[in-house]
């Protein structure tokens, strides 16, 4: 008990620091904005993921005043349906007020068992209670009329598991971790409550406690390995962290594995880990809403990927949360309390126990993520109520100030729960968008809304369209944006089809470009067809473009993979496409983008370019694009001459003229243009090899294909012939130069001394400079070449020459 209150005191001391955090506009974490939701406990029931939370009392609290328990569910990990408060803090006669602490729910034999923390009303400390219901949303009843465990000040934060053999276990505790078996009825203890050996091997080290264990245990099994997660005190991090251990059984022995969450911005943290639809999620709570702080906390969620050995990486908190798993169908009835993000609204229950959205004022809004209108909607219907003059609901796409596709007028219905169905026309809602219900009207509360639904052609969409997205940039960016700080804007100056495209400018680096985030429709390990059509009108004759995938690997690192690459000619629309690109296994946070390569330097910015028809489709889909103009290459041949070469080449249909190019200093250089099919290269050094190509001009543009390159070698001596002798009469030296010999790997400079040739120097070059010599001295010399590993000394005396030092 002493350690427990020391933790609370520390929390109070840090409250002022924690309350300074503010909400991030249009974030998707925390997952609920209509109330404070501490201690999230996830469970998969059917095809939905449910999260049970507490409810911190609103206001400027100085302790953990928690007034009840709440329930939320999702099918897509973005839009959460509020099922309301399932229990109040005093729903059961023995529970104390404001003490509705952490909980967890589990299903067995068609019943739902809800384990929770409270304070025993008659004294003695904290207690673990259990409630039972026929559905996860309740209503819940008290099967015992008393605590299941306790009272005892250590007994808080229950977690429950049903093992593979059917045995159920309950764990809980602060500052120690306790465990006990449950009988088949799930409301009776089966044996004594036991305590784990709280040593550092099992629970890690902390200088504040004997181990890092603090409270909030969470037990689960995955791939034959048991995981125990807990709220911890870890040196170096502010507030509680979350750590974990693994073991071979529910009761261990445990092996401490490390930190999952590094500190908290509201001192405490509490949560759970669960797999849902082949994804892994980590829940926790944080300070993330206006009025939030140490005692006003909100549930949040992050997706993560286990390491190959089953260990868990450090999970970084975000404001965006997980990616959406599937689209929301707006043509089915949608509960108004199904929300991705909201501001200025609350949820409540009517007299029938049905949850609705209320307390709506002018400027309030609800965001619903990933709504798929398919081929289009033409009608919107909502069940609304108002005891005042009402107002109206504006239907915006993609942001609360985005395009308005419909406006629903709501009048006085005669009461806040006197429901009436009202409809309006809709125009411009097709494809997939985030939907914003923005409320407007007069002062005070405007209306309540229970549910909504769209109608139209999209309801009858077959869903067989192979295209996943088709961005044509006809008046809208279609979810595309800049990458790396470039400027991306709609343009009507250029278009491959239609009247518009997207124009990318202000590029200081080649990797900056036009990007589009890929949503839940794209699965790691599966293949898709991608296409983007690009063009540029300035700068070099050609530039290399890439269609690239950026993604986060299973190790948490960022990777880049080329979907397609093409050399794009200035002024020509060119397609980047891959009909069967496989997204790497384990990849997440997918971003596909257009970039260039190597077209930027210190004295110029990267190329401005256009993108049109940015499409993605099912694997194998052929997406049409501009057909490349195939220009046949001239076939080049030559006849060697003395220090020359006579070039000839085949004719190219439609060629206006030809250019002879030589590769020099790391690049191709045009040395001559001609309207014929022959040309003579002159002034060549015998024995040298020259890289030569001939390109054609068609339609006023030169080809940039040098793949017809040939190696040209003029004729010449088979041995080095001196072509240059220079003398220096100041330093008494001379310099020799000679024609190269084909195939020579080395040269030797020899002097005849005493009737015999003696090599004085070896060189790989065709130049030799003598050392300082005595003026007036005459030397008989010769230069020989080493070819195929042998020195050519044939006819050596006839090749000799004389030099006299000046």
C-alpha cells in the first residue's frame, strides 16, 4: 500500500507538466474524443475488435476519479463505434463511487465476463469484481454481490486468459503481480491466490523498485509462447513505461525481454496487445485531448510487427494511429457514433438504451474515414432529433472544409429523442473519401443524430472493377501530395488525357516528387499493377525517372524499392508501369511516388515535371499509356586506315540526319553531323581504341541510344615509332613520345652501351622524360613494346635512333 500511494503522489507532482500537451488537429489518436478513456483492454469478438475502457471524470481532477466503464468496437481500426457506458461506478451495491478502475472482458460459452477494479464500499481496500452479460455491450449483472478477489490494497488491474487446456487464469496487482485459477463458471476462484517471484530476471531492473514491475498486467499467448506485459518503472523515462516478459506457461518462469513503450505523457499507462485480421496492435493511454492530463487520459493504438524471433520492438506513439483495414460501406445503416475523429460532440443513451450523438453546436463535426461511395451516391438520410430550431449537416469530402456534396436541413422534431428520418440530395460523392459531417446553425445545441445512410448507384456496384485507384487530376489531387518538400499543384498546361495533370516544382533534390499513400487495399506480400505517365519540358535531352515504393520494413527501418524505371525524353509523355509488382513481405506505411535520378547539381535545381493518369489495379492488369516510338539503330561498321577510319552505317527509316559520336572524358560527344551514311574519322593515334556510335534524328529529335557503339582502331606500326623529341637546354633533358602499339601492356626505353642494349626505364605510357644528363652526350636508343606477355625486339637495330643532349 505504501508503494502504491508513493506512485500516486509522484503522479500528482507531475500533473502540471503532463497537462500541457495539446490536441493535434485531425489526428486519429486518441481513438475516442467524446470522453476520456483510460486503461484500454482489447478483445476480438466475432469479426470485430472491442475495446473496454474506464472513464476519467471530466474537470480539473487531483486524483484518479473514474465514474464507469465504456465499450467501443471497430471493423477497420479507424472508425470506432461507441456502445456507451456498460457499467457505472456504483452499478453494484458493494462498489465505491469514483473508483471504476482498470478492467478486461472475455467470452466463454456464449457469456461475457467483465473483470474490473473498484474499492470495497465497506472498507478493506481495492477489490477485483466480475460482471456477466449475454453480449459484450451488456447489460451486465452482478453474479456474486461481492468482490471476486479482495479487498486488498494490492488488488488492482485484472487480466484474464483461457489457456488451450480450458483452464482460466486471473492476474492482477500493484506493486506485486498475483495469479489465481478460475473455475469453469468464471466467477469462482479455483485455489489460492499466488504471487510471482518478483526478481529482476523475470521482471527487469528499476532503481525505484525491486523490479520494473508496477501494475496493469496483461497476459496473452502467441505461437506457443506466453507474453506478460505490465506498466513499469524504467530508469530514464518519465512516468510509467510498458515492459514485457515471455515464458513457456501462464505461470512462467518468465524471462524479461525489455521495454515496449518508453514513458508516458500522463504518468500512468495501461493497455494490451492483440492480433486482429493478421495485424498486431498495441493499446495504451495518453494525454491527447483538450482538458487531458495525468487524471484525464485517452486510449490510443499503434500497429507493430513482431521481430522474427517473436520479440516486440519499441512501439513509438503517433497521432495518426493504425492504417485502415477496409472501407466503410455508406449504403448500409451507419450508427452516428461510429467515429474516426470528432470535435464538439458527445455521445449519450436515450430511454431505450440506444447510443446517439448529442450536445452538437455550430462548428462541431464528425470525421468518418475511408468511406467507399463506389459509382456514386445521390441521397443522404439521417435519423435526427431536436427540441430547438435544429440546424443543418454539411457533407464534406476529405476535410471539414472540403467539397460539399450535400446539405441536410434539420428542424424541430419535438424532443431531443423524438427521432425523425430526414433526407437530402447528394452530388459529387463517388469513389473513396473521408466523410465529414459538419454541423451548422444558430446558437446553443442544434440536434441529436442517431444514424445515417447514403443511397445511389454505388450501392449496386459489383465490386469487380480491377482498378484500385485512378487519379486523373481533373480538378482535384485525388490524395496525391508532395514528397520531401517539393511543390505539387494541379495544372491545365499539360495533360496526357483530359484537361489536367499534377505539376511538381520547387525540387532541390532528385528524390523529391509526387507521392500517394497506399491504404488498407494494398497488402504486403501481394502483387499489383501500377502506372504513372510523366513528362518534362526543360533541361537535358533525357532524364531518368523512377516509380518508387517507400515502406517500413518489419525491422522498423525505411526502405525504397523501384517499381519501374525509364529514360524520359524531353517533351514526351512516357509511362512508368509494372503489371505485377509484389509489395515486400512485412511492409507497412506504403508510399508510392514519382522521382528522378541525377538531374540536380549545386548550380541548378531538379527537373520540374508533370504526372497524369496515376493508376493502380489488380495484379496482371495492363494499363494503357503512350506507346514508345521505336527507332531502329544504325548498324555501324568501319575500315581502318593510317591514323584514320572510314565509317559506314545502315539507313534508319524516317531519319533526317545522323551524328557521329565519340565517347570521351566519361560522356558521349557529338563530333560531326551528316545527311549521308558514311564519314571518315581522321587524326587518330595508331594502336588506340576509340568508342564510336552513330545516332539518328527523327521528328526533329536526336536519339539518345548509343547501344550501337563499336570500337575503332586505326592501322599503324606494329612497334613504337617515335613521333616527338623535345630538348631542354636548361636542365639538360630530353623527352620522347611514340605512337601506341595495339595490345601493348608496357614499353621499355633502352640505350646501347658497350655494344649491348640495356633497358633504362619501363613505362605504361607513350611518353618518357630523361633524367639530367651531361650536355653534348649522344645516345643510341630504341623503344620496344610488350605484347601478349613478350617483348618485341624484332629488327631492333634498324629501329634505333640517336639523341644528343643539349
